[in-house]
């Protein structure tokens, strides 16, 4: 079955690193994604990782994938107030084209 | 650069009323989707259309119908709205197994 879970809330100070975690249950996931939703807006793709990778870095973003534990994380270095948003992880299963299953979302609050 | 456009952005309905949410994309994408977003539950797929002329049920299709009018447009209809359908609805599109592009959402309240 498909089930993607995240903690609901994370608060960090500006300049610190943020780590947002996600667990998924289906081992046949092919791609795993991180989307960002700013207030009053739709979701925008931040980054993604293919399931045969264990790490991907893109500027301030680092994605780590532990396939054995079915655990995905997003690290944001030097977190800024503009990073305050809801972050969703999502998985795409083999053979399901672009049908994604989203997690519950983690609200990141960045304080001064 | 419109991307994915949804209308209306806000709507208030009474229980039992019907309405249609409209979605159009100008990126020539094959696949289109309707999701609903509820607090603490993330996004749940209602219906999707992998290509023009096809539609399939997602995770929560009950109480909804869809029409893939042409390649650009994918509408979501509530025939008899219920308070449980109060939500924020998102339309999205994609080209094959790639990034989903989302509209800005339609906030629906059913009294």
C-alpha cells in the first residue's frame, strides 16, 4: 500500500540548518520528490531523487535517501525566512506514470 | 506564462448545490490531475487523466465527476455538495513521468 508520513511542524532559527523527514512504505517507489507550498499558492517542485541514489545536493538543499529504512530527508542549509512554507514529500511508484502520493506536509517556521 | 489556471479561486455553496471547478493548462501536457488538500492530511488524489480522452479514479473519487474536455482542460464537478467537501482543490498537469505543475488552488466552503 501507499503511505507517506511526515511530522507536521518544525521551527528553526534563521541561519540554522533545517532537516525535514519523511517515511514511506512502498519499496517499489521509483522517484521521491520534495515540493514546497508557500501561503496561498500551489505546490512547486524543489528537488527529486531517483530510488537508486542515496544522496542529491542542489545548492542549499541536500536530499538523503535510506532505502532500507524507507526514509527520506530534506536538509536546508542556512535557513532563511523565505524558506518558511509547507514542505511535502511525495513518491511515484513503478508503473503509475506521474501519479504521486503525497505526505501530510511539514510546516517549517523560521524565526529570527 | 500562465501555466495551470483554475477558476474560481473561492466559492461558497450550500449543501446540495452543484458546481464545476475549471482547470486549463497551456504547456501541452498530456496528464492532468485533481487533488484536494485538507489540514493534517496532505494532498489526496481525486481523479486524474493520463491523456486526452481518458480519466481514472484516484484515492477519494466519491462525490465527484470529471471531464477531460480537450488536451488543455480538465474540469471537476460536484453534483450535490456536502460539508465534507469543504477543502482546497488543486489542479495539476505533467508531461509523462515528470514534474507536476500546480495551479494556485480553489478554496471551496460548503455550508
